[in-house]
C-alpha cells in the first residue's frame, strides 16, 4: 500500500484524481480505500473536509501556499 504522509502529497494525488474525472467525494473514497494516510493528512484533508476546496486548476492549495510562505519567511528571517 502507498503511504501519503503529508498534505502536499495528498493534494497532488487528489488533483490527479480530479483530472481523471473523479468527483471530490469519489476521489476521497479512492484515497481512503487505496492509500495509507498519515494522521495529519487524514485530519487536515478528510476530517476537516478541506478536500472539497481542492481544485484541479490550481498548482498548490491556498492553505498550503500560505504555509509554504510562512516557512520560507521563517527560514529567511532567521538566516539574516
């Protein structure tokens, strides 16, 4: 079984399923049945229903872009 241990990987696979014609609900069910999900991926995407906000048209989800910017700023500000 394939392991998805972070939200970025979850979103990437979820987007691919959407592009293949899956609905949000069927993509969620496919992931639950065919992948091992970490607690963070399950809680942040499945339990909180944020998978409903994932679009096949975007490269990265809005909440993950915000997280990425925060981490980048933290690293950049700590190094300067």
